[in-house]
C-alpha cells in the first residue's frame, strides 16, 4: 500500500494524503520531486546547486510532508553531532540524578542534547558506553566514573571527542577536569559541629571502603578533629543510600548514647540517620546534630531539614558545558577547575531550634 498519495493540485500547490504516523525520508521527497536524493540533500542544507523551480518544488514537498532531517543522519555526514555524552555511576543516589538535571539544563540552553550513560559502576558497561560514544559521533563526553582510565580518555580525545572528567575521576590526567575539594568539604562540616555547635563526641558515616571521594571527606573530618579537643568515636560504613545509612547508624546510636554529632558522606545516608533517630526517640538537634553532603533537594524537605555541604551548583553545569564547547569548537587547551564546597546550615544543626 502506498504511504503517500498525490491527491490534488490547486494553484500549483500539491496536496498529499499521508498514512498516520508516517515519517517521510529524503528518498520519499526525491521520488515525489523526481530528482535525486543528493539534490534533495543539497537543497535542504541550503547549498543550492539546482534550478529555482526544483528548489521551490522540493521545499514545498518538505513543508507538505512536515519532513524533519534526522539528527543521526546529520551526525553521520558531518562526523559530529550536537550530542554530549554524560557517563554517571548510578541514578539511585539523588545527587547524580540532580547532577544530570543541572548538566542537561545547561546543555539544552546552548542547543545540545545529552546522551545519558548509566554505568552502574560496572567496567563492562563503561567500556560499552565509551564505544557507543564514538559510534554516535558525540562532540564531547562528561565523565563521572571510578572505572574510566587515562587510556580511555586518550582514546576518546584521539577520536575527536572532547572530554571533561568530574568529581570521582582522577584529576591527574592531561585533559579537562572539574574536581571538588572533598577534604575541605569534610573539614568545614566537622569544624562547624565543633566550633559553632560545641559537639564533643563525633562519628563519621562513610561511603564504601576505598571510595575516593568519601575517603577525602573523612580526611577532612580527621583534620578538624585533630585540631580540636574533641573525641572521634568511630567511623562506620554505608553504601551511599538511605537504607544503609539507617542500618549503619541505628546500632551505632544504641551503642553510643553520648554521641552528639555525625558527619555523613552524603545526604541520602544522613536521611537514614534522621529516621533512625526518630525510631530511637533521639531528638535532633538537641541530642544529636547531623551534617550531610551533596545539598540534594531531599534535605530541604526532611524533618528536620538537613544541614549539608554543597559541592555542585547549576553554575557548575554551565561551566562543564562551556568547557566542552571551548575544547570541541574553539580547539583551546584543556583546563583544570577546582570547586570549593559550601556549608548549608539548616535545622539539624541550628542551635536553640
């Protein structure tokens, strides 16, 4: 059955009958205009090289059929697209979902689309996505993964893909990077609990062992502990989710009733601590003060609202996209950026609240 039928001509304007959900191709337009696909492509791309009558005819058919050029086809012809790949470790942690939102918003404002790659912290998935980035001719790649090597970055760069690594990826490679000073983040959170909140016995709720960003936050915590006359009770471990924060802190709080401050490696686990305190009838902040890390939206709606450390902002998303654009389009040298974390004070540490 024919998908497009010429049904009438009125004042030299052709009308077509089109099947529902049909999407026209360059071949369809070429057939109706009785020209080659190459001619149609030149006219669509504004390169002329056809008679005025042919150009008028092709443009009319394009309009009648509501033809939209394929972004994939453009990518294949130009060996580049408006796609920017974003490789993240997971979407379970609200920090990463909000990071995606910030970067995608910044990209869309500049006319770019995000190709989201969720590696689930799996090296095989990382390898798959790195390969598909090249297959889709992405113009740049934003990498947040512990499982991407300098060799991986070099391979992308050699294929003409500008790279920017953020947060968890090593900072020592020769390409563009945006890193957060997590030692400073851990320090300012702990220092606030000691100096402003007068906490004397603190605990640290860590992410998985050997996870670099969590380890850096812990080193900042220890630095503040060692500068003051306070007691570090213990370091306990979770998996960066609410459930692990609850499980890790519940027994810990039972065993240490005199604990008066907790620094958590992220907001999700800190929310688990808040729930554990509610179940154990521990009052926040009167008996225990808590500071999370990430400044996710959830912390502003918890009861009580969570004090936290902000490591990324919407401006960070804009900076990352601008760096991709700077390298990819302007062919400038890679740059390193370091973000200084900022303390956000809310109800879990408000003195006298």
